[in-house]
């Protein structure tokens, strides 16, 4: 009974707890592909999570804000003055509640990104022009290398044009028909292309000429960033079994090529694509990389 009475004594905390629960459960459902129906271009689950997150933001208080104290001139003679201990307790409670609200606001973010297959399909299609542009840059970079180094890069990237074109076609097919079959084809193609890019990065690392190595690595980093972004999007709408199957096809792991990647440049590419601050993109890049490595890529 005491627990139930506390609900009415502390409505602010109770409502926050309910909203945190809604956001958390909605995040888990979205991660598992459960939508509970569609609303416009999104799903019922994503809408519930977004509303809960927005309301949590409205409930949040500044942890450093001091509670308002009564005006001594208007205080009643018998009214006890607020003690320093009470004020400290109120500020401490507010700080703890605000900390939990902040955690609740941050936790759903990875789940809300790409929460519907239609949205992910559209995002992947939007990435394909950048992918094909990056591949074209790799093609033109071959001419910048020393004569002895050019054949190695040309051989390592020989299948890039065909792979990027096929990925673009499959991305559009998935957008037009986000079925299990088109998703499986896109998953397989992204992993295959990622393996080609990883192999090319390792080949570029073996180039002895410093200038040639730098030209090749910089060009390949852009392709790797876009392919990695598409892989992260697919991972967000794939089941655990599908992710495991994709990871099984990843022979050259991200850990092997990580020393040859430039996360600062990757963040700049992602920030430009989404029109967001580089600092936010850097967090997304790091989080996506961690999730992919944890999944076995």
C-alpha cells in the first residue's frame, strides 16, 4: 500500500517512470522489428517512443536549479522555515531524477534511428550517389600513384564499379519492395562489398611509396565510410539471426582495417550527408563501429 500511495505523493517521478518504461519497451520492440501497425511514414511503436521521449524532455529540470523559497514577509508566524537539510534533499532528488531522465533520453536514440524498414531503405538509396562518387574517386586515384604502385590498387578495386552499381540497384529494389527476399539480397551484397573494400585497404597498406599509399588509403576510406554506414542501417532492421549470417560472411574483420581508417574524416562525411554537427556524427560513427565489431564484422 505504501508503494501505491507513493505514486500519488510523487506524481512527477511516477510519470517519468512510466515514460521511461514506454520508451524502453518501444525501443526493444522496434529493434525486433515489431511495429504494431503504421502511421503515416512511421510505425505505432516509433511514434510511442518519440512521444515518450519528448514528454521526458518536458519533465526534465535543471539539476542545479534551487527550489523556490517562501517570501519571509509573507510567511505565516507558525510556518516553519525551510531547513538547509530539506533544501539539499530537494536539490539532490531533482538531480537524481534529472539524471535518470537524461539516461532515458539518450538510451532510445540508437533504437529510434532507422526504426522502420521503409525509412532505412530510403536512407540507403540516398547514400548510393555518395557511394558511386567515392568509387569514381578511387578509379581516378589510380592515375595519381607511382607507376609501380598503380597496378596493385587497380587490381584490388577492379570490382568496385560493378559492386557499387549492383548495390544501388538492390537498394532501389528494397525501397520499392521491402520484403525478406530483397533484404537478404541487399544484406549479402553489402557484406560482399565491405569485404572487397577491406581487402583493398590491406592492399593499400602494403604499398611502399608513402605518397602512393596516402592517395590510395584516403580514397578507399571514403568508400569504406559509406559502405559501413549502409551496413549499420541494415543492421538496425535485421534480426539477430540475419546479423549473425551477415557476420559469418565477413572474413576480413573491421579490427584488421581499423588502423587504416580515419574516424575524423568519416564523421565529416556522415555529418555532410545528414546535415548535422560533426560532433554528433562522430558519436554515430564510433557507436556503429562498436556495434559492428561486437556483432562479429
